[in-house]
């Protein structure tokens, strides 16, 4: 898959997040201010990958930037990207990139110059502009000879590598790509740059796949994993190459593992379909090689389907080639011919190896039908391009062999000179050594003493850091336990009610008349919507609290808390839940902490009334002796005070189903400066009171 060598948009373009609202240029006084505002807007559109819109936005930027070469360079660069990634309009992209390079060179803007050279390298290759491509490589080498920018070196060594990858000069490609990785590692360790290192390792792996050195390819793909773990887009392509390697190595367990894994990556639709098509091509090839034609056909159909959905001509060509081969092996020669002819339309532009395979299978399919004239025609095409490939491969092998021979010769010359120099140096060193031994002995004693002292100091610092980390870990574990408690108690009851409704509707439909069914459907929808709202509320709050579990106090009406609780438990049936707040009380507290406490107490009351046919829960809010109180009362069976020990005793052993909710209520109440009291009488019910 040639595309994998160029998976990514400009690796080193700075990714900025600006508002995407179009600026009003009239509000800016100077031309420079207007250009800066429009450039930020253009960058935001690029970041959103809205390429059709970017064409228009960057064109206006070009019109605004007359005589401002720095801005002209950037807007031409943006428009080139827009055309390139909007239906592969390479010719229009080419004009813009050449203009971007011209103006970047005029003002010596190294970033724009570097990015333009990189994209032109790919465009010249895609348009088969070999003469321009070679001239560009010489320009890139001159820039590398003079620049001191690690950024430019990182990008341009990568571009040189990709040029040699396109010409199948794999040794040169790997050498330049390793240089690029070295400079990338010297750049700021931000996320995009880290990802670019992983991309380069993947590209090296792709070269080893081409050379059928699958163990080396797997080695570099594994090397890339730490760098691309945050990018599902890159990870999916890496996973596809691993799948391709294990297909070649015929390792079924690994094949199944990576095939399933590819379906788990949440990437954009076009790259998702492209990856899925590529994965199914590998599976089809594997089963075709194993002689399992029906399975091969199953995966080939998927490959073609996803190829169409990807709208990528190259991946569709590859999928049709695989399908043509499978149809031929199934004996469906007519459909094999139709599919292979469809694949051959652009195959030569994309991959000569695929073009050769297509014509070979066309020749074999026509021969199987007894159409010898057509079979001979495609056999001739196959023979011609296969010979070219073999010739190119032989030339490359000879070139590589010569390069290795010259390299070995130079190494031998260097060894000989080095040996002569070594003899002279030994004579000089002998004279120096005696003088140095005495000085070294004195210094050694001092250094040992200093090292021992520093070692002792470092040990103390390390112990202090470990103690601090242990404290942080302990606090993190407590926070995790609290959040598990929140999720368990706040979401379990609503979900349980929804499942109860659905089981009743499924298992006993005869017990439900039409009116009841409609009421239950409305109840289920309402309950699900409230559950979703509660989940979003809880999860957003939890995310914001992960590092520092601390309350944020503000004035909040009790009525808001009661309304939230009413919605959260709207799906509860056979229990009457009422709320009394005649004084319209307003509390200064943390809204989320209080919501969690009230949800937990209400959930406990609902569970207590599970077998009570006339269950009632009453929430009250009132003020008494300059103190605000909230209470919840249920008419359940009640419990002994021993059952509520976890509410007061820190040492009480707890689990998810026993006491975790009470510990959680206690901790949250303490955090917002309130106290929980409980009054429970067997057979009369239970009352919890929150005192602020």
C-alpha cells in the first residue's frame, strides 16, 4: 500500500487551536493586524480539515497579502494542502506549493520553505514529474548543507528518505529516515512531534515489508508503539502492517488478533474505511494462499466494499486486484476479467507490481475461457512490465552491492591509517602515563570521597520523593474508590429500573394493555434520557475532580437539587417520592457533592422499600435555630444502628455492596462542612438528616 508511506498531512506544521469564527477585518487598524487575524482563521479551518472551505479562505488571504511575502507563502501553503486533500487535486496543489516555496525563499522563512519542499516531493512523485523530483532532491540537499535548524533537518531528511523509498532504494531510505528520527528526538517533546517519530519507524517498517524482511518490519513497528499510542489513525496503519507481516509468516493467532484490533480504532471515516479495506485484503490473500477460496472470497468482498467507501482510488485498485485473483481461483473467469480490468485503470500509476499481477491474472482468465488472442495480449503486457521490474530490481541489487563494496574498501583504508596512528599515539601516551598516574591517584581519592557524599545526598532526596509519591498514590486510590462508589450508587438504580421495564415488556407482554404499554414506553424513554443526563453530569464532574478532589462552593437553590433528584429517580415505580421546600432555601455548598449525597441516600431508601407495596420517600428542607437542614424519610422496615456503622466508623470494613455508599456519604459530607444523622426504627422506617 503505497499510501502508507505518506499517511500524514504536514507532520511538522504547528497545530494551533483558534476560534473558527470568521474575523471582522474592519475592526483592525493596520494591514499587519488584519493579516494576522485572517491567518489564525485560516489555520483554524486547516486544523478542522475543512478543505473545501480552506480553498476559499486561503484565496482571500492571498489577495490580502500582496507584497507581504511571509503571509503569501503561508496562504499558498494552506491552499496547496486544501487542494491536495480535497479529492487529490494534485495539479492545483502543485502550483500553490511552488508559489509557497518561492515566497518562503525570498523572506528566508525556514518553516514554510521546509514544509513546501516536503509536500512538493510527494506531489512530484504522485504526478510522475521525475525530472522536477530529481531537481527538488538536489535543492533539499543544499538546504540540509546550510541550515542549522533541527526542525528543517528532521523534516527534510524524512523527505529524502521518502524519495528513495519511492525509487525502491531501501538502504538509502532507511539511512535518511534514521537521521530524521535522530533530529526529531532533539525537538521539543510535544505530542505531535512524538507521533512523528512513531510515523518514521512505521515507514522504515514498510520498507522492510517491501523487502520481505518481516521480522525486521515487526521490530520497527514495535519500536513505534510508544510514540503513536495516542493516535488511533497512525496506530491503525501500524496494526495493518503487523497483520501483513503475520500473514506472510503464516501465524494464525497473531493474524486474528491484529485483524480484530484494526476494527477497534476510532479514526475518521475515510481512513477507517481505507484501513478496513487493507486489512480484509490481507485476510483474503492469507486464505487464498491456504487454498480456502470461499473464505478468501468473503474477505475480498469486504475489501472491495470498504475500498468504495474510502473513495481512495489506490486502495480500491488493490482490493479489486485481490478480488480478481479470488474470482479466478473460484473458476468465475468472466467476473474475474471484469474486476481485473476495473483494477487495471490506474494500477500502473500507483504500483507497477499490482499492474503486473493484474495482467498475469487477466491472461490466465482469458486462457481458461479459450480466448487465446486476448490471453496472449495480456501475457505480452505482463511479460514486458515484469521484465522491467526484474531489470530494476537487478540494477538496484548491483547498485547496493557496489555501494557496500566501496563502503567496505573505505572502511579498510581507514583501519590501516588508524593502525599507523595508533602506534605513534602509543609512544606518546607511554610518556604521558607516568606523569598522569601520580596525579590520578590523588584525584581518585578526592573523587571517591565526593561521590560517596553525593550518593548519600541523592539517597536522601530519593527517599523523600518516594515518600511523597506514596502519599499521592494513597490519595489517588482513595479518590478512585470514591468515584467507583459514586458510579455504583448513582447509576445502578436507574439502570436496574430500565432493565426491569424491558424484561417485563419482553417476558410478559400479555399482562400489558395498550395504555399501559404506551405509559411504560414513555417511562422508559424518560428514564433513559434522565439516566443519560445524570451520566454526563457525573462523568464530567468526575473528570474535573480527578486530580484534586475538592469542593467548589457557590449559592445553589435546594429546589434545583430536588428537581435533579426527581429526574434521576423518575423511572422508579410503586414508590411515592415527594419533596417539601416551602421556605425556598438557598445553600452555599458544592452542587455536585450535595447531588451525590442525596442520590445515594435516595437510592438506599428505594432499595429499602423494594418489597413495600405502599412505599413513600419524603425529602424536606427547612431552617431551624439559624441552621439549614435537609432530611429524607422512608417507611421501610428500618434497621438497627449497627447497620449504619460505616457512616461514623472509619475502620469499618467495606465493599461495593456493603457500606461503600455510607463511607462515601460521610466523606462527601465532611468535605462540604455538614453532618449526617440517622434515626432508624425497625418496622417504622428510617430518617437521615443533613445538618449544614
